[in-house]
C-alpha cells in the first residue's frame, strides 16, 4: 500500500485528548463559551447521540463523544469522577479562568502564582472533566524548582 496520506493529519498533534461526555452536544457549546473552542465536526448516531465530534482550543484538537456504556464509553459522572486533568496553557489565565467560571465551571483550586513558575488554577466543567488553566510566568532551572518546591512544602507544613 503506497503511503499517500500524512500519518499525522494536518491540524492535529501527536497526542489528542478524547473525552467521553454525558451530553456531548451541550459540552461543545460550553467549551465554545468557556475556552473559545471552535467546532470542527460532529457525527451523530441514529439516536442523536454524538458518536464523534472534534473541537479546537487554541492550537489543539479535542475529540468528544457521548456516553455509550454498552461499549465501555463512560463519562466522569458514570465513573464518579476522573483521574485525568486537561491542561490548558494560555496567555492570560485570569481572563480564561473567569470566563470559564462565568460559563458554568466550578473552581477546584483558585488561581495563584505557583512555585514552579506558572500562574495556575483548576476548574471542573459542568460535565465532570477537570481543566487546569495556566500562564507560564518564569523559566526555572531544575535546581531552582527543587529549592522552590522545598520552600513551598515547608510553608504548607506550617499551616
């Protein structure tokens, strides 16, 4: 078979998150409001559930589909949580964070300047997925980061 197609299609990265969501169509609208997502495509099944959808946030694509428990596709609600966090680097994390909260996300960790050099906060979207939002503030060497982590842990132990 001759290789005629790009192995990583144009517009995609080598790692693409794929979220299973209870209410994927509603989630697309939330991501548009919260993160300025752009809808690329959607494919609905016979029962109007989304079998596959794609959005783009910044320079990255995200795949989505509705829950299909009979096929092992369960949302965070069915699983009673998620161990996965989607990390979003942005120019202005304060405005993105505030916009997401106004769109319906809940704050799991308020924004703050962190010892590792980022301004960082954590949100949970209305569909149970976790999103960290960050802006990188300063570059640090491994030694600087290690020292900053030790100091941060000392401060936490004092509380």
